């Protein structure tokens, strides 16, 4: 599977949803997640994310993000169409510690 990590938080560009062939992105207030059981590992979303928030679960550190993505994918609604990025997306892009600072 692929996962969305904290680089998405407070940016939420949503370019990723446009390309996913199986519509497995789910939308929270300030980030998206991927449902790990629905993702078919095609990889097309990874290069589309301006914040570089999408990675394969083969990356170091990915396991906690797989569980995080699964948890919220089961609570949040599916998103299948691109929407406007969050207002401070460019200012927040690349900032560290976003999970602690902004996740809601
Ligand atoms: Fe969707 Fe493919 Fe990205 Fe998985 S890797 S979330 S199936 S676009
Ligand atoms: Fe987030 Fe990147 Fe998609 S910022 S909403 S994972 S395009």
C-alpha cells in the first residue's frame, strides 16, 4: 500500500484524488489518508502530491503511518474530486512537527 504522512497536514492539495483509479482517499479536516486495504499499489498518486506526502509502505517508518491511515480511512468520508488546497498550504508546506501542531 501507499500511505499519506504528516506532510499533508494543513496543505491538503488533493491532487492525489484526481488520479487514484480506485477512489481510496478519505478526507479529514486538514489532511487525507489512503485506505490500505483498498489501495492497489499503482503508485500514480505519489508524484502528484506537491507536498511529497505520499510514500510506499516500504519506506522506513511507514508502519505507523499504515495504521494511522487505516484508522482514519474507516472514520472519514471518501473524497473523489479535487477541492481547493487549504488557505495556508504554501506556508505550511515542508514545515516539521505538523501532526502535533495542526492535526485535528
Ligand atoms: Fe490510489 Fe494508486 Fe495511490 Fe493507491 S497508489 S492510493 S491505488 S493512486
Ligand atoms: Fe495531501 Fe498531497 Fe493529496 S498534500 S491531499 S496527499 S496531494
